[in-house]
């Protein structure tokens, strides 16, 4: 029996690895082509290739649920097509035993995905975004198409690039008065963090005093803010690419500042429930192999798998923003598609059994 378990598990694992290789190869090629449109200043083709390499852990994490789903569908589907599953069941192996054997490699994939998404992908993503922004000229002027915006009190802050060591590039600070009129605008080419706070380097300051503007330049001034390098390194990365700890901490910080944290809370729950998402997709793939896709051609099986996987993703993407618009819990928006997949899979397996 252990030999059969290993054979089923290896079929699923190998198929998943092949699917991930094909998907990631295509994604890397198209990603590099897209990056060539952003080449400017010191950001050249080699830098674009390095950027794609640094973002590869994030891409692997994003595609793992689809890869596990398609791998299970193709691996078990091939066994079913060759009547191997029929022989296994005729030998007295229960449907439950086959399902457990197929899920074992998926559990390893889930654990790998959690570790990748929590510890590796966020770090490499920060490195990729920072390096790209700096090479594109983050110190020269404000870049509205990149970087990050942040509101603190009556000030609006924009940072072009954040290095993991706490250095900022292209820092713009616009201070408003109680009447929402711009009082002061500052731009610093660089900011460094030390024990006593932040220091702004090479600063241009414009003060708006009634009907006149006072302009001056300073080589070094102090900057008092509640922002820390840890928080800024979180801001520079899209919420979906952050770690669970980073998402939780920053959502708490936004709540303390009286700002909307809905987007970060939603991304947090998507991260937390990603293992269940992967398992639910695998469960429905197994049920399809023993049900409606038991004897179809491989091309049909791949096509159906893509349709189901994309439909699942689109439903989650729609329910997420809907939770913020209509005010229901982001956790509900994330868990509903998972529950639906489990119920569909359970129903199909009950019919097949």
C-alpha cells in the first residue's frame, strides 16, 4: 500500500513541478518584456533581468495554488486516463486512501508556500522595488508613478524609494494648515535614520507666506516623524506581497492614526487563508478526476482546470473590494470561495464513491 501511496504522491508532485516551471517561465518572459518599457536613467536591461529574478519568490508564491490545483488535476488525470486508478481501486484501495495520498505532497507545497510568503518573498520584493526606483532616478524629483504616499497629521509625505537599511530617496513633505492651505513644501534627495530620528539631506524648502514664497536650501535638517524604517519598508511593497506580520502591524498602525486599514486587513486574511485556498482547489481537482473529468482528453482537462482556477481567483478579487464597499468582514470575502470549493468537491466525491 505504501508503494501505491508513493506512486500517487509522486505523480501529483512531478505534475505540479512541471506546471509551475511552465507558468513561471512564461510569466518571467512576459514580465521582462513589460519591464523593458520602464528602462530609463541607470535602469537598463540587465537591471530589469535582476528585478525579475528578485521578484521570482513572489511570483512562485502567487502561482502555488494554481500550480498545485493543475498539478493534481493533470497528475491524477493521467493515472485515471491510463486506468491505473481503476486498477488501484480494484485492488481494494479506498477512495479516501487515494485522496490522502494525493494531498500529502500538496501539504509540503503549502508549508513551502507559507515559509516563502512570510520570510523570503517580502524581503526580495523590497530589494527589487528599492533597487529599481533608485536606478530610475529616485533622488532627482518626485515620481508620482512610483514610491509611496503617507498622511501624518497635517502633512502628506511621498517617498520615491526605500532601502532596507533605512535610507530614503526622494522625500517630499507637504505641510498644510488648519484651513487646508499649503504652508510649506520640502524636497530632500535623501533621508537617513539614526538613534535620534531622521535627518534630511540636501533639502529644498518652499514656505508659503500669504502673497509671497520664501525659498531656501539646507544641507542637513532633522525630521520628526512617527514613521520608522520598518514601516516604510512595508509601505514600499504592495499589500498582497507583504508578510502576515507586516500586514498586521501596519494595519494596527493605520488604525491608531485614524486611517483606513481595510486593504491591508483584506491582504492579511488572504495570506492567512492561502493554505486553505490551495487545499480547497486541490480537493475540487481530485473530485473532478473521479467525477466529470475521469475519461476526457488531457487538453480538455487543462482547459477546464484553467477556467476553474481563474474563476476562483476572479471571485476572490471581486469579493475583496466588495467587502470594503458594503462593509462586511474581509475574512468572509476570502473564506466564502474556499467553503464553496470544499462543498462542491465533497459532493462530487460522494457521488464518485
